[in-house]
C-alpha cells in the first residue's frame, strides 16, 4: 500500500515539474506566428490606448490643454502613418475582377428584367 502512495506522489511531482519547466523549452516559432498576425494591430491598439489615457489625464486636470493637444496630434499622426501603408496596399489591388463581376451582375439583372417584362 505504501508503494502505491509513493508511486502516485512521484507521478504528481513529475507532472507538476513538467508543467513548470515545459514553457521554458517550447519552440519560439509557435509564439512568433501569433505575434506576426497581431503585429500590425498591436501598435494601433497601443496608440489608441495612449490617446485614451491622455484624455483621462486631461479630464482629471493632470495635463494642460496645450500639452494634451500637442500629444494627441502626435499620436494621431503616428496612427495615420501606420494606416497609410494599408490604404496604399488596398489601392494596388487589381480592380479588373471587381469590374468584371459588376458587369456580370448587371447582365444577369437585365436578363431577369427582360424575362419579367415579357411575362407581364
């Protein structure tokens, strides 16, 4: 009976040791993939959080109006600089596929209208 308690106790200790030590030996590639996806969004979220903190500080009279406006414009220009590459990337996408799809939709609508016009 003592051997069973000894065996169960050692299994619990080994399991706890494994869970404590395993994060230190994980592959770093697994965590990098998640950070790359959120990499572009994190700075914007941090900027907006900083602006929110500025507004709270201004409302609590910790900042003067001039300091608040200067820092707010600085953060807004920083956020705009992060958003600018996204807008440029969206403009570079080919619009031919969209135009082609629109033309096909209009053709189908005209066919349906003609069919309804001949039936009615």
